[in-house]
């Protein structure tokens, strides 16, 4: 199915490689582009536009997660059990675990699941 002309895509995963085939990274100074008559908004780190609000939101989420460290027996167990949190880890034990960032910076990347084999 094709999108209607004038439709809008907001790719909130662009800083992780994007989730839409037609996405390309944009900036706050030039945040949109049109491809196939569809408006694309693909700014990485969208929250930097509203840092105070983003800080409060992140604090509310992070504090509840930090409280779970003890429940799960530490960070390694938390990452092993909660896949969603594991996906948010970009560096683990000094190694880049985010493929997109590694490629953009021309650095070595290792999947976090491989690094955690002795934990999992």
C-alpha cells in the first residue's frame, strides 16, 4: 500500500539506523525532506530540542529502572532479563554495542548478546 501524498513520517529510530526504508538523517536546522511525495522528519536525538522536558521524562523512566537493579541482582541480570533495556545499551564494558553508531564513527561494533554470553 502506498502512502498518500503529503503524509508525514517521523522516524524516531533514525539515530539507530532508522525504521523506514526511505529515511535519511536530517538536522534541527533542516528537519524535513520530501521523498515520493511523503514528508520525512528524521532528526536524531529529537529530545535535544526540549532538554528540560526530556530530562524530566528520562529521569522518571530511569529512576524506576534503577530501582530494579536490586530486584534483578545487578545490571548484568537486568540486561539479561529485560530485552528492551538491553536494546538501549550503546556501550557495554567498554565496547560499542550499537551498530549504527559504530558505523557512523568508523569504529568496531560487537553485539551485546555476544558480550553477555557468560552472563546469559
